[in-house]
C-alpha cells in the first residue's frame, strides 16, 4: 500500500514501525517538561526567599546600628550580627528545601547581608 494523504483532516496514513512514534515522543517529553517546570518554580521561590532575607538583613542592620532590637525575622531565618569599625553587619541565612516531590532532596542555603553605620539614637551614639 502506498503512503499518501487520507481523509479530509489531512492526516497521513502511517504503517509498520513508525506507528506510535508520536506517543513515545510525548511520553518522554512530558516528564522532562514537568521536571524543568518544577525546577523553574523552585528557582523562583529561591529568589523570593533571597529578597525576604535581604530585607530582613537591612532592617536588622539599621535597627542594630541605632541600638534597637532588630525585631522578629520571617520563619526559618537566622540572624547574626557582627560589629565592625564604625558599623554593624547583619547576616541572615535561610534553608530552602523543595516542597515538590519531583525535586525531593534539593535544597539550598540563602544568605543575605547588609551593613549600616552606627547612628546616634536619642542624642547618644549607639556604638559599643
């Protein structure tokens, strides 16, 4: 039987070994696309966690430079303060694990730091 166009839909008649080729390609491509999409979502969540950590570090450094309590941090974040010459450095770290079963076992540590010069607070310098 010769190959040719059949039907009004314009579909080619496929015989023999080529039958089911599209199904195999879709079966291989679909899991790959799912993993790539999951990884992209996880990377976006890493970016959002970094922005939150940076904001927390900037706020903590500013508050500590005034001699005030840095205040609460977002869940899962750890703050470390380092006094330096005329300034204070705040480092915030957060562990970010994947919540998606496709990326089980993936994790990263997000770290953000900010430095602020000591500022006078209530008329007195806050420097130690």
